[in-house]
C-alpha cells in the first residue's frame, strides 16, 4: 500500500514540527516521574545503604522515560506509536458492523425460480386470452 504524502505536510502544525500539546504533556510527565523515581530510590539508598534499591530505581526510572519517548516516536502512516495503539484499542473496543455487498447465491436461485414461475403463469394467461 502506497500513500502519496507531501514531504512537509506536518510542518508548522506541531511544536518543533514533531509534538502536539498532548504528546508534550505525556513526555514531560513521564520524564519527571522517571527522574523522581530515580532520585527517590537513590536517596533511599543513602539512608539504608543497600545498593540494590538504587539499581532498581535507576532501572525503573529509565524504563519509564524510555517508554514515554518510545510512545512519542514518529511512525509511518500514523502520527506516533501512541496514536497507533489508540487506534488499535478503538478498533477492538467498538462494535463492528459490516455491510454485505456480495451475492447470496441461494437467494438468487430462489428468485430465478420465482421469476420463471411468474413468466410461465403470464404465458399461460396470454395463451388463455388468445384462445
């Protein structure tokens, strides 16, 4: 599938030609929560002197920040991964109603038989009128 899209179709619509307001809010809140997680776990490590808390905090903080940056990355045919996942969730969440536009051969055969019977009846009536 090929879409013909101008090279600069997103220019000027977004902040830094890449982010919407919603994306920046998600990005900022994710980065802040990741940094707070890292700093709080490091501070807890200073009080308890167990290094494992700092390692866990750093890993969780980096995962939060990485996930947020991954969600706001551009993807072809969609604005970013967040929009892609939202469209997948909307697709599976909504009811699907498909309108049948094909042929139902059983119905078509029955209709053909009915039409043949009607034509025979018309021929019989015409032959009765003529005689």
